[in-house]
């Protein structure tokens, strides 16, 4: 684990990023107190339209009006 001061990190940011991307660990410190760990961002998976098609279903009564006892709990003023 390499530790750098804030000033060193600002001066060598590109090199530190390359080090982290290569698998290294970089800690940035204020004085001698470690405050930040530089880590790579995990790539997000790609979303695909329709990925849940056929996996979800609605109850046949989904679009029917709510019963009176259910409606009485709502403030419809």
C-alpha cells in the first residue's frame, strides 16, 4: 500500500490512477493521517430493453376499482 500526501497526489494524479488500475492500492493522507483510498470504479453492466419480458406478471384484478373498505382509508378530499 502506497501512501501519498495530498500535495503529492495532486502532482502525480495520472501516475496514481495508472497504479490503481494496475491493481495497486493508493492511500492519500493529510499529514500522516490516512483519509482517502483511491480505488477503481467497477463497470456497470449494460441494461437491455425488455430484459424482464415474460418474468413479471400482473394479477388479473390489477385494473379493477378498489373495494369500498380500501377506499375509505384514503383521504380523497
